[in-house]
């Protein structure tokens, strides 16, 4: 038994390291990831989880669980304080409430990209910005050409949106074949696309405006800006005021999830300590750590040792910006919890084989599919070609235009944001909503497969040529 225990201990310790106990799967965490690498890893894993929950929703909606699924989605949930009450179905709480966290993270990503990311340098930002604009305008025009009038016209914004998690997940599967700059290009394109979708929702998918609530929302937003300028760095005040902003927008007619983006843009993006000050602090604390550690090596009983460690933790928080901390802290729960819940609530569409022909031939379905597949591909490649010919942009490092075309196909994956806009546009037309969701699922599947195969073929041909 002792020999077996010793062998187990040896397996769980890295060679040459004492005092560290690792399970076999924990060694992967020893690798230091850049923020971009961590972002890509989480988007890829989140995309796989999103796919799984979407499939589960489809199974639930087309099996003996259909009535239970629909009843669960329609369950009313109320918040009551005294005589005041706010009641919505689970479906609405997810789409109007929980998705605010998703939009908050989108806002943090947008702000970071604009300040220090791919969108901060005009020369680098030009191509993904132009590509995103082309990939939003042409799909909307194609949808409009197929559905020029009536209630169906409200779905024109659906094919404009790219799902960043699915698209990046598909591209990362080819990471060994495509240049890293191509992944960066897709991330920048998708983030600009998200910004465009937010603007479209704010301007065109709002109910009748209630000006009193809108003015209240503007005042709250002004207070958030004051907190930023005053140097308030704790996230709690921003979350409390952001919640009040959400409620004000909910009552104003503007979609409440926009509170997430607006609040995110007020989060401070500057650290308390600069790196030089932090470096000096860490060196001083490590010296104190060594001195007090010799007095009592048990951190549970050595109060001075605990105090040094706590001070070091506080310093780490202050050398990071609040924007970085929140984006890092919220990305995982949003990618692994919020978005999968949204997918499970919204992707459960009933599919009837008897009426599949009529569904696929419906103008709303055709408009969404044509917009996401043809509109995204032609819009992005055409806009990039024109920008390169005019000399206003340049190709990312070590990439070819044929690979940009593959990314344009992947951009036709429009799951999360496209379904979200469909819910806004066709809330009062369940038949059109069903057609729109069917079109989004079909187009996303075809776009993912065609984009993956195209990039695999292009990269394979390049490898053969090189050999």
C-alpha cells in the first residue's frame, strides 16, 4: 500500500518540484496564455457547448418532451416588492434579462478592441471594419429584395449578425493550417459586426418610446460616466446603477439589453498602479514573505504571512484595469452558462417533415438563408476586394485573399445574435419567427460546413504547393 501511495504521489507531482500537488489534467494550466489566446480558447469551447444545447433544444421540441419543453419556456416568473410587481415568462427573462450580461461582455470586448486591440490602429482596423459593413449591408438588402413589404419586412436585420463563438470555433479547428492573423481578422470582424447589431437593435427594433423613462436612463448613464471620471474602480456601484439603467430602458421602449453595452462602456480602462510601481511592490512583498515565512510556515496560523498574500492579491487587482478583470471574470459564465441557456430556450423549433418544403420555400426563410450565405460571402469579399484595390486597407500578415473568402463563408454563421433579432422582429408573428429561426439554423449549418471545407482545401493546396 505504501509503495502504491508513493507511486501515486510521484505521478501527481511535476518532476523536480516539491510542495505542488497536481492531478494529471492540471498540468495544462501551467501554460501562460495571453488574453487573446484565452479569449479564443473560451470562444471555441463555448461554441461547442452552444452547439450541444441547440441540438438538445431541437430534440426536446420534436419529441415526447415537446409539451413539457414549451410549458417550461412559458413559465411565468415574477419579482414582487410590496404592491409593485414585474412579471415575465422564463423566455422573456432570459432574452430581456440574462442576455444583458452577454451584451455587457460584448461592450467590454468592443471597448478593449477600440482602445488597444485590432480596432485601435486605423491601418489594421480598416479591413475588418470595411468587411463587417459589407457583411451587414448586403444581407439586409437581399432580405429586403425577397421580403419588400408587410410584417415579414421586420426581419431585415436577422441576416446581418455573425455568431462570434461558432465562427471562431470553426476556424480554430483549422488553426494548424491557417495563419493566426486570419483568426485575429475574424475576431475583429465579428466584434464590429456585434457593434452594428447593437446599433440596429437600438435604432430599429424598439417599441414606442416612453420619454420619461428614456430621460431617467440618460441621467443614470450620466452618473455612471461621473463614477468613471471620479476614479471609482469597484464594480459594485456600476452593477447596481447598471441594473437601474436596465429597468429604465425596459420601461422606455428601447430594448433593455442595451443597458449591458452602455454600462460596459463606462467601466474604467486604466489601472491603479503602473507596471513599474507594481514590480517594486511585488519585490518588496516577496522579501517580506520570505522573512515572515521563516517564522511559521503554516499559512493558516501565520497571520503576517496571510496579510502579505492578501496585500499581493490587492496589488494584482490594482495593476489590472477593471475592464480587464470584468471581461476575464464574466467571459466564462457568459460563454458557458448564459449563451447555452439562451440557445436552449430559443432553438427549440418544431420541425414537421410534411411541411418542410413549404417552410424552406417561405420568403422569410429564403431571405434569412440567402442573406447569411450569399449576402455575407459577397458582401465581405466584395468590400475587402474594393478596399484592397483602393489601397485603404491591407491583408493581414501571411494571409491570402482566398482565405478571406473562407472567413466570409464562416461569417454566415449567425446563431446567437440572429435569433435574438428574430425574437425582437417577430415577437407578434409566431409563424414568421419559426421560419426565421429555421433559416438561421439551416444557414449557420451550411455556412459552417462550407467555410470549413473551403479553408481546409485552400490551406491543403498551399501545403502541397510548398512541399
